[in-house]
């Protein structure tokens, strides 16, 4: 019988054992790529964002907007991150792959697997990825936290459980009753993280048990952030921690843009609250976060073609030269423009 692993990328280049289809490897090879994120995924995000705004689904719209603006940095970094991940467990590479997976999930409207950012693709993707594996198959995995249970349900096949002692899975309703046992297992290093399946009762005893477990578990933060791969890296930075400000450009009388721009209906946080207002964005194809700016800065940056001096640009825009020079100076400092 063919056994299927959930679409969670494993580090290294080791081939899956005979009779095992590793959907994590197929996700890494086929979807977590720069060309996918900068092309079809970005287009799908834009379309879903417009639809969410039209239907006043503002919390979703905020997440889609954030994914759309992050797609510039993620597309620029993901191919190198995938290569590093194939070479071995790498925390910074994992941070990029995790954000790329979230962007992909939001673009398609896919669900999320247990712990971490990894997607549960739709049936069409799963069938295409499985290819010739045929219908006689089972999903192999730990269960809820690694997505094996959800994948088995999506495929309509049995689950071949393979418990992983590194993660202690506890039903949420039992957390208070099992508080002492959870603490002992984590203190002894019998498990590195804990996963609470199902709703946790609202009460002081349950909250205390959860808080103690999260403090005792040695790799809890990495596990919450990245699921199984988070247990395999020495450090697990966030997506924002692998990004840094773009280097400043050079000042001069003739400037050219060094990034792309967009005029969007707000910031992710404001849009999530239903507060729509035009905001300019500087979008960098590199390890730099997008920067929100006044729309006038976007209009100026689009006019910086690397041939005209700033006073001539000001004339074309019908703006005071002194103001144009000041905004241009700020754009250079942000790394969005440089002298030519």
C-alpha cells in the first residue's frame, strides 16, 4: 500500500522510503518557488483581496493585503531558502518557507494543517501531486498536530498513525486534569512541545495548566511557529526577523526608483478594521519589508525615470520644487531611489 506524508517540508535531500509519497517535497519543489509567488499566487491574492473588500470581509482582507505586500520579499528569497533547506535544517530558511507557505495558502484559500503555517491543499492539487500513487493508499503521520489526520480525511483514506514522542498531544478538555503529568513529561525532556487538540475550557485551572506547559516545553515557540520543522532547527526566527531595512540610496540631482510601488486601500491592520484609505507602498524585491508612505511619494517615485533633474520632475508634477526635493531625500533614505 502506498503511504502519503502530509505537505510539510522536511530538511535534507533524503529520498522518501519506497512506497511513501512525500507531499512536503512536492510542495517545496512545485509551489514554494519565486516564480509562483511573484506570478500566479500574487494575482490570486489580488483577486481575493478585491472580493473580500467587496463583501466587507475586512479581517480576511487585512490578511490578504499583508500577504500580497509580503510576496515581493518572499518571492525574492524563497528559492535560496529552499536550496538551504534541502542542504539541511536552517532556521532562517524555515522562516522564509513558512511565510511563503502562508502566502500560498491565502492565495488559494486553502486550509491549514495542525501546527505551523503549512497548507492543506485542495483535492485537485492533492490528486495531481499523488499522480500515479493510485487509490490504494493511507496517510502516515502522528495525527492531529502534523496534519496527517486532516489529510487522511481530505483524501478519504485511512490514517496509519506513527506517534512522535517529541510532541505531547493533549485534548484541550483534559488539560487541567493532566496538568501534573504534562509537567513531568516536559521537565524530563520526554517531549519538546505540547499540542492542545480541540477547545480548551475557559477557567483558571485550564489557563494555568496551559501556561505552565508552554513555559516548560523547550521548543514550544518554534513548534507553534513552524510545526514539526520547528523542532529540527537550532533557532526559529520569525519572518519579520529575517528582514531588514533596505540600504539607503545615493543623493543627487537625477534619481531613479529602485523598488516597485503600489497604491492600496490601507494598511493590513486598518483594513482589517474596515478602515479604508489610500496608502502608498514601497515594495522591495529583496530581504526588506514593504514600507507604507503617503500616496504623493508613490507618484513622485513613479516620475523618477533616471533622466530628469528633480526641479524638472517637480514641474511635470505641478508640485513645489522644495517639497519634491524633501520627499525625494526621504525616498533615497528609505532605499527606494538612488542617483544615476
